[in-house]
C-alpha cells in the first residue's frame, strides 16, 4: 500500500499556516460586528470584508425567472374568453360561399345558403348563368358583425364579369373609378385585347384594394358593372391573432426593460454577456412580431377584390390564387406531366405519318426491286 | 444586557479559536482575504445560532463545521465567479521569508499538492493534519459517516503520495514508502 509520512504532512501544513499572520484587530472587528447585529432588531446581518462579485449571477437568474413568468402571464391575462377554433396561422376563419339568393330588402342582413363554417377554408364559389336578363346575385360577406372597430377582419373576394365587346375598355375604367371613389386604389391590372381577325376575345383582370369598411359597397358596385357570372368573397377574423401579437409585444417590451435594468446592475463580464444575449433575442422577437402586426394592420385596413373581366362569348377561367410551397410544386409537377403527354401526342401524328410513308416506300422499293429482278431473269 | 454577556462569550470563542479557524480556512480556501471573511462570517453565524449547539456536544467540531460549511459555500458560490485575488495572497506564494530553504520548499510543495486536491478531500486533510481532529470529529464537521472520512483520507493520501510535486526531487521531506496495511 502506498502511503506517506503523516508527521511530515502535519509539519508542512503547520509551517504553511504559521505564515498566515493573524491581522491586528480582526477579533475586535468581529466583536464590533456582533454588537451591531445584536443592536439591530432585524437580526444580525453579516458584512463581508471583501467585495463579492459572484452574487450578481444569482440576481440575474432570479430576475430572469421573474421576466419569464411575466412574459407568460401577460399574454394569458390579455387573452379573450374561451379558445376559438383557429387555423394553422392562429387566425379564426370565417368564410361564406354558396348560391346567393335574391337581394334582401335589408342589405345589412341577408340570408345565406350554401356550405361554410368557422374554421374552414372554402375552395370554390358558386357560378351561375344569369337568367331573364336580370341579375339575381346578391353577396354577403357574413362579417357585417365584424365591422366594429375592435374587430380585425381580413376580406378578399373575386368576381367574374362578362361584358359586351364594346364595353370592355370602359368597364375597366369604371372599375378603376370604383376603387378610387371608395378611397382605395388599383393594385394591379392586366388585359388582353382580342380582335376579330384572330377570332380572339378580350380578357383582363384587375385587383382593387379599398378600405375594409367599403368592401361590401365595392362588391355591389362591381357586380353591377357587367354580368357577374360568379362572386366569391371570404373574410377572416384575425382579431385574436392581432390581440395576441400586441400582448406578446407588450410583454416582450417589459422583459426588455427588465433586462436593461439588470444590465446596469451586473458587474461581471459573464453576466453582462448573458444579459446581452437575452436582450438580443428579445429584440429580435419584438421586431418579428411587430412586422407581423404591421402586415395584419395592412391586410385588415384594405380589402382586396380581384375582378376578372371577359368579353361576351369567351369562356372565362377562374383566376387562381398565387400558389406557394408544396401546392405550387404539386401543380408544377402536374403541369409538367401534362406538358409531356401533350408533347408526345403532338409528335405522335408526324411520327406516325413518317412511319407510314417509310413503310409505303419500302413496299414500293421492294416491289420495284423484285420486278426488276424478274425482268432480268426473263432476259437472262 | 444579555447581549453584552453573549458578546463576551463570543470574545472567548474568538480568543480560543480564531487563529486556528482562520488558518484552517486559509488552507482550504487558498487565500487570506477569503479566509478572514469566511471565519468572520462563521463566528457571527455560530454566535447567532449558538442555541443550536446541543448541551453536551463538543464545541470545537461544531465550530469547525460552521467554518467548513462557510468555506464550501464560498468555493461553490463566490470564488469561481470572480477574478483571482492578488497573487501574493495565494497559497502558491507561501512567503519565501528567512526560513531555511528546506522548510519553505516543503511547505510550498505540500500546499501545491493540496491545492490540486478536490475540495472534499482537501477539507479532510486539513482537518486531520492541521486541525488535528479525529476521524469521528471530522465526520461531525463534514456531516458524513466516519467510514466516509476514512475513505476520503485514504484517497487524499494516495493522491498526495502520487503528486509530482512530492515525488520529483530527492530527498524529500515527504516520502513514499511501501508498508503493510495496519
């Protein structure tokens, strides 16, 4: 067994400790401290002779815990009522579509037939052929109740209009006037002028954006600008998302203020860096949420109406919304497949013709060659 | 009135145990200011909770327990989070005063080896070989079973014996030798 000389260890420690000269007055200071603590009502508090730096980290952690608690609690207290069904984006969806009934005498309250419920996203609107030359279509957004200023509703719509060939240009101008009159603007426009020579029809689309409270009026104006073959509108209540974002921003700003306060009290570099990390993270979150809030503000301030205009006799196509992500990839793939099949079909005709021609030539050549051979044999 | 009497009692404690306590803390902590601070804190804490010392219990281990706990607390909470103190306060720089060279070298090497021990082993070595407490009393001080103390002492001795500072040169005051288990 390995061991060592204990006596030597004792002597070495003794000698090392003897180098420690007891400071004069050390005992006196402790006694003074004891008298001070005895005289205080709140019990003895020990004052250190040296400055402590390590305590700052405990303070930082304690403050961080408070901040985290606050950040969780504030949105909870700010949330409104029981949870409502939400979609993947956290917004409550309200959508109305279906066959419209004749307009009610009270435009503020119209009945709705068709499918649709909260939390669902509609796929198509209804389309119909106008009968008896009079427009029987009425449109309800289903969110008239959402017109209160406290509500945030995102409204979009699509209308297909058919107009006479002579009125195509004037209709586009009229639509532009509708938007500007209602306090909005034209976001984009696109048109194709057809000619009799090419037997093509004029088509076009125009995207109008108007203040959300004028959306219903705009829809009404637009559908009377021509023959509306289909009308589709949807409204999304994003009030919950809006309130939640504001609460989270407020909580994060409180957290940021707390961390800034902590920063002023932190002495150690490690503590400062830790607080700085937290501050950077919170600042980034605030900016992201602010951007989302701004987007929601814009989307709920202006409603968007897409109007597809086509000349009478032209088969209208439903303008599709811009696809993104997997949906876009899937449709691109389908389109590519269809294009490939189309190409095969397209080249199949010429190929078949070439094949037939080749076969005929071969048959003719063989027949000619045999006739020639036969003639030579006869001669020979 | 009662406080004045108690402060006199504290004075007695300090006169009897301050020097040994502060040197013990010095060996455990490795620097003078922390040792003084720890012992001041320990005495005031012990004095504040003097009623918790059970009648008939030994005062010395109890006081050492307070000192060791305070040192452990400092090693765990304060010292790792701040810059090291001035080098001349460290045990690494045990004063090279007019002592004979052998004595200084011995102290320096032992302290160097001691500082490389983990805290729980350093504490038992200091209590055993400097404070001269029995294994039973050390068990009281650190709040463990005597068997744990024995085991820690064995581990500390093994590590010290194998430490390069205590092996490199010969002759050394501390020698490693083989012996049968006693």
